[in-house]
C-alpha cells in the first residue's frame, strides 16, 4: 500500500446505498418472535452489568453489548421468570455508589410492583421485595430508572421515570423530589453510560443533563446509530455522524506516517485525514476478503496489515490482497491468534502485538517470525496505534496516550480521553 493510494482511498470512497441488499434482508428476515434490534425496537430497560457491558431488555429478551443476537433474559436472570412470568422488565439500573459497598455494583430490576437485586447474576437474599419497601414514594409500574452518583447528581440518587413524571430519589436519606424535565420526552428506558445520561423513547434517544433534565443539542437521535452496530439499516442515517459519535468499541486502529488515521468498527472502515475530515465506508468495499470484525490493524513500512481471528492480510496497491496472503497469524507474527491489537512505531523494525494483558515484539526482518520479549502491560486494549507522538491505546469508548513505548509499562495512569469526542471530533 502506497501512502498516496491510502489518501485516494479516503477520498474516492462513495458510500454505496445498498437498497437491494436491504430488500433481500427484509425478505429473509425470520418471522419468529426473537427480536432483531436492527429493526428498530423499543427497549424496556437498559443498564450496564458489573463489568460495564450494556444490557438492553426487550420483552423477555436480553441483548448483551452493542451487537449480536438476542438471548432469553431468563437464561441470565432465572429468578425474574420464576417469581413473575417474564413478559418484560419495566426498568433497570446498576447501583454505583461507593459509599454503599454492600450494594455497590448490584443490578436492580423493576417488574410491576416488585424489585429484584442481583450481584454477579445471582439474586440477593430477601429479594424480590415490594418497590414501596425499598424506594418509598416511588410508584409501581415504572417506565425507566437510572442511577445518578455524586457528583453527577448533588447526592447519590436514582432517577425514576413514569409517564411524564420524574422522581429524584436520594439514596441516603430516601427523600423523594419530583422534578419537571420539560424538554424531555417520556422515557421508556434510561441509561447512564460513560458518565452521560440517555433517555430512550421508541428507537430514538436524547442525551440529558441529570440535574436539570435539559436536553442540549440536536435530539432525538436514532439509537441504532450510536448504541447498536447495525449495518445499513436506513438510507437516511448519516454514516459519518454515526461512526464519529458511536460509543461502541473500535476493533482496530492504525495511522500512517502522514498522520492519516484508519479505524475499523464492525463493518465500517473509518478514515480520518490530517485535516480532520472523516470518511466512512463499508469495509468490504475496500477489503473484499475481510468484510468485518477486524482484530487488529497496523502499518509497517508502508504496508497495511489487517489481522482477523487467525489470519493476517497484507494488502498492496489498490488494496488488493498480496500474493501468499492471507497467512495464519502464527505464520505472520509468530503467535497464535486471535490477538487484540498490534502496532508499529516507525523508528523500529518491530511490530508489537497485544494479547490480553501481555505484549510481545515481532522482528519483521526475521524470516521465521517469533513473538518474543513477553511482558505485562497495565492496560488491555481493543485497538492500538503508534506514531511520532507516541502510543495510543483504545479501550471501549476511551483512549489513553503514552508519549513513549516505555510508559506503557509504568504504573502511572495517563489521562483518559473519549474516542468519539477527542479522536473523531463528535460534538456531543
Ligand atoms: C426461558 O423462557 C422460555 C420461554 O418462556 C422457556 O422455554 C425456557 O425454558 C426458559 N428458560 C429458563 C432457563 O428458565
Ligand atoms: C408487598 O405488597 C403486597 C401487595 O400489595 C402485600 O400483600 C405484601 O404484604 C407486601 N409485602 C411486604 C413485605 O410489605
Ligand atoms: C407522556 O406521559 C403522559 C402521562 O404521564 C401522557 O399524558 C402523555 O401523552 C405522554 N406523552 C407522550 C408523547 O407519549
Ligand atoms: C425519532 O426521531 C425522529 C427525528 O429525529 C422523528 O422524526 C421520529 O418520529 C422519532 N421516532 C420515534 C419513534 O420517536
Ligand atoms: C481535507 O483534505 C482533503 C484532501 O486531502 C480535501 O479534499 C478536503 O476538502 C479537506 N477538508 C477540509 C475541511 O479542509
Ligand atoms: C490501481 O488503480 C489505478 C487507478 O484506478 C490504476 O491505474 C492501476 O492500474 C491500479 N493498479 C493495480 C495494481 O491494479
Ligand atoms: C522463539 O523464541 C523462543 C524464546 O525466545 C525460543 O525458545 C524459540 O526457539 C524461538 N523459536 C523460533 C522458531 O525462533
């Protein structure tokens, strides 16, 4: 891959409107009851689990993470079904109050008049309880609930939603304050993610200020653009805006010597030029063999390498696969795939490979590749890149910058930045 061609790739790529494909998809869609979140469904409840993975509930189903098929919610939360036939969950949130260690990180569910408290997918003793016992003053049959720890709310609180009524429940004093959030639609579920607050209504969402209920910026937005990795579900949606602002994790990222950046997320190939122009196109338009879900990407001596599960792809001029590729990751990098990320800093002949919390060096000049120099790094990553200004590790919607490779191994915790806001220039 010559750099010039990368640039032209960024520029040429017209987004193909794949309406025929979409019709086909619709035709083949199974009429079974298992919901498909890419069809635009309303969520009953949304929360994160103990590890920060988002859980979306719809009827008796649960979607884990930002993509993938629905599971039956009773497979993960058995007792919800035993105590009350699991037609739906009204509301859910994760308790996140460090001042209350016994309940910190419990997931709380609201079903009609009852409340269920889970820790590590196990129902806590004494539950279910009546909502009125635990949250006096809060009505039954809620629409939505979301935690609001200090200092995002003045006190550790839970915000409850029913119709157009909003209740702030002070977790410590149990005082209830009714609030009027006039610019807010009625929420069917509410979600705190990365310290931001979202009200979902239909398949739209609005971001709100938990203290004032104000909605700033252009809302509502389409939930599938930001919280689900659905491909091409709508001709009207703005793919660039969607990738710019998506909170879903990146699969891989790399940069070339000119400072252009290439990122991969699900089926999307995101290209950011030095002047901050962002281009988005389906991966398969450019990298036919790869299509989606890249594990790692790195540039080495003007070649772009894509790593996917157990194969490494090396692409040449016009992004055609070079002879002899794909190879297995083991052959190319001397380590068993899948790997999490890989990067090369231009002053070295090495590629650094990250697998879990371990990093290895691969000497690309060696005829027989071997991943050596195994060592632990402080931060596991989904994606990583290196350039003249240092190493960038991406994890979830956050990234960390290290001025030198050495700093990856120090105990110092660098500042946390947001991918959507600071890497892609999303304005909200
Ligand atoms: C979950 O619910 C489905 C449908 O009601 C039922 O067939 C299945 O046996 C349940 N699974 C568990 C683990 O309870
Ligand atoms: C819970 O509510 C039900 C129905 O209102 C009532 O019969 C029951 O006594 C309540 N349980 C407790 C522990 O307050
Ligand atoms: C919001 O909820 C109130 C009831 O609390 C209802 O009267 C109103 O119609 C709802 N608005 C919408 C847009 O559904
Ligand atoms: C979603 O938002 C769009 C505007 O962004 C609006 O036209 C549409 O009616 C909304 N749909 C629902 C179900 O709220
Ligand atoms: C960024 O650079 C590309 C060419 O390299 C050009 O087509 C585009 O208009 C530039 N965008 C801005 C905002 O300057
Ligand atoms: C790459 O694309 C350019 C422009 O479309 C073309 O002139 C060139 O022959 C192509 N190279 C290869 C190796 O296909
Ligand atoms: C790879 O490196 C390890 C440890 O440095 C060494 O034991 C092994 O023989 C090497 N394998 C090859 C194929 O070079």
